[in-house]
């Protein structure tokens, strides 16, 4: 199939040009909103995509219109063949970026530069060392914070993703924004979302409106600038005047951006998810290994995409465990 076959266009006319590929279900942190406290059943190694399979599937998507690929996990840098994967994917005509917890990213600075990967998203949910240790169950705050500064120094475009949880880190919103005073980074506040095993409920969520209330209470209205959001952007972007960086809010729960969604997700075990919130998956890896074309499966999966959040089009539906509880835990989807 060629680009003209429109296999990446859904029944609502949305063109899917952005593919997020999870490289591993493993991680060197244990963030509780991402992984259930009891852990997850990892896929056997034989069920995971090899680097050759990652490349072949990615190439098929690029040939059909994908222009941007983001690599996620788990933690992508714990995968031993990550340098090969980056080199292979960098050969495709696509914008390549990566999301990491930054614990060991300092070891891969040269690899990232060699493959022209300049955009890095770093997950960091607290600027308080004790809180960081509590939510990640690991003592790596100093390393992560140091590596964020290293990435900036080395010229990377850095976005810091913070999942806000009421009563845990919502009192750090302004502290995060103050980081942008001297650092040319984007802080992105993400509404807490429901996934299998993360004990989500609406009362723990900090909404877009609540974030902006804190911002407006702290900063003079004339110093807050609304930035122009990029096409298909999931975030609403702002800047405090004269600060080097910016901040944004990703409001998947209270203000979903489904109408302009252009994203698809490929799990580490080769399952295509047409929506982050959907429990339905399409097996690309088995088809690829059998020597058959994966394009028909991709087309069918994209056409089956629902209009809003995997069918959970109201907050009431989102709060029903029998609906969101059928989905994977976040670590096995890919951040």
C-alpha cells in the first residue's frame, strides 16, 4: 500500500502522522501512577519486538504518512540495543524524539547527537527529593536533576513532564514554573489519568482550571502570555514574560483534545493501540512474523478509532472502573 491508500485516516477524517513506539516494558523506576504497586506481568522476551522488527514496522508507518516518531517505554535506555534502534530509525525521513526518566541518559548523549535526536521529554513529578523517592521507589533524584541540566547544556530541547496528583505535588506547581526562569525548558503539567492498577479517582486529579488558578494567583496577569499551540498539540502552552522557558498543561481528562488527535501507539510487544484510553489492540507483530502485510491491520485499527477517549466521552464513563480498568497499566502501553 502507498500513502495514497489513506490507511492512517480514521472515520472522522483525522490523519495519524505521529507514532509513539514503546521499546520496553522494563524501567529502572517504579512510579506508582505508571506501574501497579505489585508490579506487572512482563511479556516474555520472545514476544517483544527485535530492533529489526521495530524498524520494519516503523518504516511501514512512515511509508504511509507518519512524519514523527517518539520512542518511549518503560525506560527506553535500559534496552541494550538502543544505539542500534536509534541509528536504524534515524535513517527514516521522520522527526525522531524520545521520552526518558533521565536516570542514565547521560551515557547516551553522543548517541543521541549522532542520530540528530534533539527533542527529549523527561518525566519528573516532584522537585522534592523525599517525594521523588516516594513516588518512584528509587533514590535517583539528584541524578535526574543533574541530567536535566546536562541536556540543556548540551543543547537539547527539553520538556519536563509532571503528572499532578492532588495532595502530593500540586503544591509544587509554582516551583516547577520557577524553573523556567533560568532554564530554557518547557514544564508540562499532565492531568492524572486512569490506567490499570494506578488507583485513579477523580478526587486525586488536578485540573487545567486548578493549575491556571494557582498561576493567576501567583503572577500578575500582564506577565502571563498564552503561546500559540502547534497543530495537533496536546498541550495548552504559556510563558511568564522574561522567563527563559515556558509551561503547558495537558488536560486529557477535563479538556480532551481528541478532535485533532493524530497519534497512534505501538507497544513493546507489537500491539497497535489507536487510542491511549482504548483497551482494544491490534496484533502487528504476529502478522509481521508470519510474513504477511501489516497494512490491512493498521487500516482496520485506525478506522475503528472512536471519537473521544476510547469511547469514554464523559467524566462519568471515565470514572467507571469496568471501562478504564480493562486498559493496560501505563508502563506496558508506553509513556
